[in-house]
């Protein structure tokens, strides 16, 4: 059974990778050919073709970056020593990058954070990957006029991050496969949204390498809520104190 699942996953990986690379490459070649055959007095705006080439190139680069990041995470190449990180400050910094895109798409991006630091023990690059992917998905799959919320909180032992949206969502019965590579293409999100489907697989791998957990609550047509729980710590001062005490 495991061998069969692995074979099916490999087939899906190859098929979807081929699609995500072939489609933008075909566009790049096609528009480049159009530019090459344009006469000097051609009235068609060349900047439109250049724009299509740039967008296709960026899509291709995104696909390759996602594949490389997942491979590096699984191989332990992106793992760094964990350190105390203020989740609130890190979230606010990450969200700032998405305000222009959300405003352009008429999406209300709302941040609900504590008015004090929430210290988590994490890998800074891993946490950046998690925030980037969750926020990017939330904005991408939410229609104009929709909402995206980013919240932080705590339990006794965990720092908690929530990213919720009013986007397309998916059937709850399919949620278990959402973190598998390329699953978004054949499930609720659909092919009308460009993307590799690797983002959530990368996110899950990064969260688990930081000794955290991630779960999703979703309903098709009503949006999704992703909840990440990471180890909580008392902050850098406490860690420095522990280090001083243990040093001869």
C-alpha cells in the first residue's frame, strides 16, 4: 500500500511539474516569437508581450523555487539552530509585504495580534517560509471584497498563529491531502488559480522541523483557517540566563 501511494505521488509530482513548467515556457516562446516577427510599423504594443513574458518567467521561477525549497527542507539543508523569536513582530513585518497586493485586489487584510511580544523558539527562515506561504495562499484564493485575518495568541506551552480567509475553501473530507504536493490542482482550488500546490507541503515540512503542528478547518465556498502551533519560550533574556548558568 505504501509503495502504491508513493508511486501515485511520484506520478502526480511528475505530471504537475511538467504542466507548471511547460505552460509558462510555451507562453514565453510564443510571445518571443510574436515580438520577433513584428514589423517596424506594427501597431501592437510590444510592452504587452513583454509583460506576458515576464509573468510567465516569474511563474516558472516560482515553480522551481518551490521544488528546491521542499527538497532542501526534506534534506535538512535549510534547518538552522532555533532561537527565541517574537511572533507578533515577525507577523507584522510579514503582513506589511501583502498590503499592496490585498489593496489592489480589494481584500481587507486584518491583523489581530497581542500588544506584547509572544516568544517562540523557532528557525527564523522556517518561520518566514510559513508566513509567506500562508499569507500568499490566503490572498490568492480570496475574491475581491473578501477578508483575510491574521491572529496571534498563546496556550500554556504554545505560541499560536492563525491565518483565516473567506476564499474558495475546499471539501473538509479532502483536507487531509491538502498538505501533499500538488493536491490543490485536483481538488477544491482548481486549475483556474495558477500555482504548484507545493506551498502547503513546504509549509508543513517547515512547521514540523520547528517542532510545531499545523491544521486546517475549511469549507468549500466559505474559506479556510490554518492554525500553526509552535513551542513557546520566555524570551531571549531567559535563554541567555540559562546559558550563563551552564557556562563554567
